[in-house]
């Protein structure tokens, strides 16, 4: 394939079909190869999903010790937002049902997205960079690589299902006297979602000609199926049946315990894979059905400034994070009253978890969550400085009449201003939806102010990221995310680690007044802003004085 | 060992676009430059030759102020490449060896961004260069091949009126037709009195364009001078199919390393003796004849192999 030629997207001439055995030659060798290349990823996906399920199961067995508690949980789960986001279990007032309501959708979607990414990684991505070309020049059938990756990933889906079934059966989620049928149906329903995702990923990889495109297409399809079942679950349930995720839900472990939707899932998978194989057999190597789109031949003048270019390049993340914050905040705002009523009846440990009682304690916790989302955006935007240096893309820019201080300074306006906007939006949207429910329009302004109190804390983390970029460029990106992960970990379980209290209090998120539960004090905010400014200055000063270091 | 030709003393009117003396630069334990000298006269094309890893890109990145030299002096257009980077870059165009672009922007957008960072965009010149290099500016950078990414950087550099062009192996991904377009463009640049530093690891490419050449090896300038002065380095490798009489060729002046194998005779000829030797070969009635310019690596092995071995032995 010469890379200069446009991919040939015309329907291929009806070429002579190759003998079926030839198209699968080398599948065995490819299976070993796919396992070797993905063994760590496969293990991590399995561990994350099964581990998440096991954790929630153990946690719920701890907090729901009576049937009364389960009945209460079932009652408060029967609200639109829970039905929309996670679906409601068929038998919500059983232990299995409670765990299902909490975590089934998360585990299933995690598996589905993981499967789509794995299919792309072993399919379209390899084809795009030319690795498959090298393999296909050997004795390897057209479909061998694809069939091998489908087989290995299907094994992952089965392993996840088996793992979840075992955890469920051993943990005793099945009501006495029902055997382990519910646990088996549960595992099979997750496997079914994973297997359908193989079909979705495979078809996306045939349609798109880039791995980015394939992942985007597969993700959009999963998102659409999720929304279809959401609308179905909120309404009369008919649209739930228009989505394969809905079919898996309707297997109803511990409820109807249906097996036949699994057959639907497997049949859909077979159809999707058959279409993919047919497309693969007829198209040119490297081509996709959807042509890569062109774009403008010239750029507006604002792209020649680092800020203008940065806004253009980060357009996707900026829009994505803004939508995430607004939707999450509105969801929080609409359920906060219901959560409060639930917690009122819950035992002491839950109250400890959120740091107090009353609706303000809950709102304060939500502000921390919004601040976390704003931090992830701000750090993603900040580490792009190092990413641009590592890829070498910064060099032609710095070879223009542009100082390093101006380049980095303008780029840092995006996380600086962007995180403030996200915090304000998040607080305001939580307040507006909550305020609408309790007829108090003042909540929007009050919570916007509470959320923006976290801005200095976010800026301290941005400052740490900039300092790392200046002083330890090669380690800056993993260390930045490591710092955030460590801080969040300590915020969640700090007291269990027996760390000194002064250290816990000094972390940016804990140092911020716990608004609106606590009243706003200025001192910590001023100190943190100054710290952030000092760290940022130190990082930028070092960057201006050191070598540019490509990755 | 260094045969650097003395730089003319600086006069009020600048006659050197780049002047480098005793430049040193280390990355950890690796010494990339060990006292490197280079001059680029104004209005000339200076070839910058060396095998991969010799220090060409390091030198160019120091001249751009992307790297800070450990020692020695470097002057670019009369300024300090580190301290005066922003001011100097208004008059410099750069083509990197490995062109990284924004994958989701088009080639045309990238060209505009790069041009405007130094000077106002001249759409007519951009259009001219796009046509000359046959580049589609509406395609996303991620769909470009290596050669096309290189064309983006070349169009951006040549569409400007920069006083000094720093080109780091600019033709390594181009096909012969595009190399011809490149040659034409560099001749225009020179005709306008602008200066070019052109790095390459292929002697023939530099020979076509350059007025002067500096050869770098292991971070040191090993030769520097005009093309004519370096002519002695270019010894062609000749292979002829002969039925007999090969022994007589070995006696001719300028013929070296003659070997005889199955009716094929191979030998090396000094460039200035080539006409006489070829006439003698013609007398013998050869069935075929192939002549190749020597690769830079061969050239180095022949001229500097032992010195380099000694240098490396002393350092390691």
C-alpha cells in the first residue's frame, strides 16, 4: 500500500472468492500471538470488572443486614434517575437485586467498551500502522487475524461471566432454596453483552479506516444502545427490547431468570461478525467503507496564537467535559433529596462517609465530586504541554517567533479558566435542579460559589503538573496522574492508612473548606492560590531554561 | 584532524549567517558534539554532511535555541540563538528531519499556523509552493505519508521570505520529481541572496546545491571547504565486465583497490582521473559498465577509519 494513494473506497469488483480454509490459514498461530500481545490487558480488564463486582457485593452484604434495609433500598431505587442510569433489578429487594441495581450496568458497559477497544487494537489499529501487512505477507488467511482476536476476546467475555457467577454464588447472593440459577443467569448476561460488543467492534473496524474512527463508531453504537434502553426503562419498556443491552437486562437474574435472551444476543453477534467477515473479504487492505474526510485548506489567523490553537485542538475534550459536568450536576441535583431521605434511615457508617448529616453534607460531597471532574479536565489540558513536547510538535512552533513563556502561558489559560468555568457550571446546575425541586432559586448561586471554592485546590494540582513538566519532563505525565490518584485515594480512605492528621489536612481537597456544610474561610484559599502560582512559576521558569526534550 | 577553513573576520555588513566555534553538547554520558565548528556565509547554500547520529540535528536544534550548548559559541544572524530566539526566528525557516503535525488538522491549516508564527502569511507564495510540491492541503495530517508530512514543512518554510533556512534532511522522504522541485526552490532562495544550511547524509544531494560543505563525524567537523576543495573525497566505484586486460587498469593513475572476479572487474577511481580511466576501459571493449558515487560511510571508512578507531579507543 502506498500511503500517498487515497484509500480505494469503491465497492470492490466481485473478486473470486477464496477457498474458506485458505482464509483461515494460520488462525492457531494468531491466537497464540493475540494472547501474547494482550495478556496483561486481558488480565487487567478481567480483574477490574470481577473485582468491582466482588467489592460491591461484599460492601452491600455489610450494610444491608436486614430484609427491612433491602426493602427500603428497593423503594428508594425505584426513582427515574436510578432506572435511567443503571436500570432497576427485577427483584430489587433481594441481596442479589440490590447488587445488580448498583453495579450490573457499570460492569457490563465496562466490559463492552473494553471489548470494543480490544477488537480495534487487534484489528483496525494494526492494519492502519501496517503491522498486519507484514503478517499478511506470510502464510496467513484474510480472516485469520480477525477470527483469532474475536476468539480470544470472546474467551475474556466468558471468563468475566464465569468469574462474576462464581463470586455471586460463593457470596451467597442466591436466595436460599433457589440453587445458583440466578448467579448463572447473571454471569451469562454480562458475557452476552461482551460478546455483542465483539460484533460491534468488528463491524466498526470494517467501516472506519482509522483506529480512532473505529473506536469512536463502536463507542457511539454502545452509547446509542444504552440510551435506547434508558428510554425504554423510563417508559413502557418496549424500547428496552430494541437494545442488546436491554436484552441482557431482561434476562432478569433472581427475577424471571430467563435464558432465551442470551440466544438473541448470540444470534446478533453471529450476524454482525458475518457482515464484518464479508466486508473484510471484499475490500482492499487498508481501506474502510467510510472515507477519511478532508478539511479546510487554510487556517484562521487565531490558530497562530498558542491559545487559539490550543482551544481548537482541545475542542473535543472541552465540549465533552462541559457536557459531563452539566449532566452529572443535573443528575446529582435531581437525586440529592431522595439520597438524603435514604441516608436518614441508614446506619452511622454512611453518615461518617459523607462527613455529617443533613442535605448540606450531601451537597458538600457532591461539590468535591464536581471538583474532581474539573481537576481531571485541568490536568488533561496541562499535561498536553508535555505531550506536545514529547511528540516533537512543539519544535516547529518554537522555531517561529514565539517564546516558550508565551507558548506555555497561553496554553495554561485553558486549564486555569476552563476549570473555573466547569466548577461554576457544575455548582450552578446542581443548585438549579435541586432548587427547582424545593422551590428555592437561590440554590444555583449558593452552590456555584461553593463549587468555585475548589478552584485554588485545582490550581495547586495544575501547579504541581507544571512544575513536573519543567523539572522532570520525561516523568511528568505519569507522575501528574499518580499525584491525583494518590491524593484521591488518601481523601477516600486516608484515616485507614494511619497518616498524620496534619498531612491529611494539607492536601488541596481537604484544605478547602467543606462548603456548603462548613462556612467559607479565605485563609486556606489564599495560601493555596499563592502555592499554585509559585509552583507554576517554578515550572515555567525551568522550561524556559532547559533543553526541549522530545519523548 | 580538523581542517576547518578560517572564517573571514566579521565586517560591519554581516557576511556570515551562522558562525559556530568549539560547540560542545552532551546528553548524559553521550557526547553529541565535541568542539564543532561551522560557518554559513550569507547568500550561499552550505551543505552539512554526516552519517546518522553524527550530531547534525543536535547542531541545528542548538541554532534554533531548542537546546542549550554546554560550551563554545554560536552566532545566528548576528544574535545569540538561545537568548534572542524569538527575534531571530522572525527571519528563520526550519524543516525538521522528523515532521510531527497535528493529526486532526489539515496540511493547509498546519502551513498557515507555522507561517504566521514568524511573519504575515503570503497566500500567493503558499499557493505556488502547494502546486509546485503537488500537495493536497485539505487532507488531515494523520492521513499523510512521511513524504507528504515533509512537504507540509517544506511548503511552510519556502512560502516565507526567511533570511536563513535551516533544513534537516529535508528530502529524505521525497521522490525524485519532488527532489527536483526542491532543488529549483533552493536555487531561487539562493538567487534572492538568502542563506541555507542543508543537512544530509547523501553526498550527491548536497553536491548539486551546495557552495560549501562541512562534514561532521562523531560531533567534530572533519572537513570543511568548497565543493571543489572536497573533490578528492569523491572516489567513484566502477564495475566493468571485461574479457581480458584488467591487469593493465591497475597500473593507471587514480585507480585503487582493483579486484577481479568471474570476468567482472571492480575498482575505485579518483574523480579527477575519471576521464583517462574511462578512455582506457573503452579501449578494452567492456560488455557493461556501472559507476557509483561512494556512499558517505565508505568515504568515512576510507579516510577516517583508523583515526576514529583511535579516538573511540581513547574515550571508552
